[in-house]
């Protein structure tokens, strides 16, 4: 890099620091985020999280790792054959997929110049250099950050392969996070996020929704609905397309957000799960969970997009828009006839069931009635026997549209935001923890 580029890179790093942490970095929060990417010795395809905080990075990376394994192997057969070489390969693949979603032209990889020897990661051409494990220090870390520019993804993969130790060392997670924002572009991240708060909460140290969205989709939008929603005259941006990895959250049940179809129905059968304080991952070996929507499923989705409160009805004034969105007859004369038929008591509302019975009487489902779910939580203390391990459950979709709300079972409540009529029998009758 020339002198001007280096100066700009330094300014970019200062901007990233402020965007993430705000004006002041709390020592205890920085310490919790100072960990490398390392796999559990117990569950060799699963990353382990040492402390609360960096799940905003670790859970999405784990989701992309599982995407690779589930695509390459039949079911869960990979679980017992994972070697260190495979771990390195799937980790680099996951990081590069996330970076690729953020790419604005070049890949900017952030690394640390060793504060005592001046050695820059990989400058000696080997992967033998390593950090001394010291108490994490935000000032020393930031004073020694450097940026390297790579025009091609193949260059990034080679760099990470040569410097895999840096990803596993004390600041591996942070270096990747900084690389994601640098690659995306500081100004782009700021413009996509409607929030001026730091991306890492100054009090509790958890990642914001903008940061989670950036990691999963490559866009740092604040909201999780599809496209735009008009809120009090403001057009607020959500996701612009179906995501590779899904996202569902307990916070939707608590009415803090509305998760759209792009997140609930991702391309791959893997979802990052959100609680009030933590992120975990839910996945399945049943690929038909994400098969294309049937016409009746599309109709339910479109109808519900006009029913944001989940009341299972829409105002009669919305009927024409719903019909048009489904490419059904929507001229005014027909809409007036159907409005009288579907709202015979003139209440000003149309019920979901009445709408479906009229237009889609033979409902088809692309989703099986029974399937296996598997849950991952990267915090060892939140797992059975205090060891990171996948937890299996047998899911069944009940025929009734009525869901049983059980506030003492946050896992079920979270899953019901995606499958309203789901019941799950978890292995050994132990419900895995969202926290």
C-alpha cells in the first residue's frame, strides 16, 4: 500500500473502532470478545464460545460451517470424522463466504503487527509465528492493527490458510470482524444501519441486530422484515432478498420485531436463533424444510404480510393488494363482490381461514409433518454436562392452527414464530437452552 492508502486505512481502522465500541471500550467487554475461533474437543465440528458477547460472530460462522458440512455429507455423517485439517478448511470457507457477501470490490483483511517483535502475521511466509497469550489490552490491540488488500477471494483463502494460527489466536474473532467491516466499507455499514448506537452494546457487550444481519447476509440493516416497511411515515429497510442462512428470534414473540419470510425461509435449512441475550443455531438434515413454497404457502405468507400483528385477519381495504400480489383477479368490481362474500357481516375484516377456503381450498404443504431438528449452543456452560454438543429433537407439525403458548419454554416459543403448530420431543427430555 502507498502512503496515502495507509493513511486512509488508519483512518478506516479508527472509524471501525468507534463504530463497534463507541468512544470508550470497557476492559471486561473487550476481554470477553478477545478469543480465537476454536473447535470443541467434544464436538469437533462445533465452535466454542468462551464468554458471553461474541456470539454475534461465532453463531453465524458456525451456521456457515454447518452449511458446508450438510452440503458435502449425507445427513450428520460428518460428525465423527472431523480432523484438524477439515476444521481449518471449513472455518476458512465459512469466513470467506461471509466476506464474499460483503465484498464491495476488494477484500481488506485486518491483522495485528506483533507489539514486541514487530512481526506482522505471515510476513515470514510461515504459519509458525504465534502470539503470546497476554491479558487482552484494547489500546495495544488497536495500536498494532494493519490492513492488507486482496483483489481476489483466492488470495484471501491463501492468506488465511497461511495464517490460520492468527484466526485461532487471542484476537481471531475480532480480526475477522474488523475485516468484515473494512471489506464492506465503513460508510456502507453506517448508511445501511438506521441506528447510531455502537454495534457492540456498551453496557452488556452483545452484538446489535445490525451486526448480526451483516454477518448473516452481508447487509448491516437494523430490521429483520422483508424489504421496506412504512413506520410512521418512515420507510425502514429490512432484508432485500432470501438469505442463505435463516434467523428467528424469541424477540418476535415478545413483539420487539417482525421477522420476514426472507429470514424465516432461507435457502439452507439452518437458522440462527435469538434470545434476549444470546445467539445459537438450529439446523436439520431434512432438506425439504426449505423446498420452494407451494401456492397456498405463498398465499398465507402474503396475507400475513398485511397482518403484522398476527391476528389472522386483514382489513377489507387490503384485499385488492393481496389479490394483486398473488396474481389473482384484482379489478375493483371483482374485489367488491369478494369483499361482500368474505365479510358478509360487514365488520371491515377478512379472516385468514375464510380467504384460504375461498381461493386455496386444497392446501398443499412443502414441509413434512415430522422431521429432525438439531441445536447448537457455543457456550459450554449452557450445554448438558457443560460440554458443547449437538442436541437432537423430533419435531411434529400438528394439524391445529392454534398454538399453545408456554412462557416457561422459550425454545418452543421461539420455534413457534416460524412453525406456529410445532411440538418438539428433545433427546433425553432435555430442552436445549437459548441462553
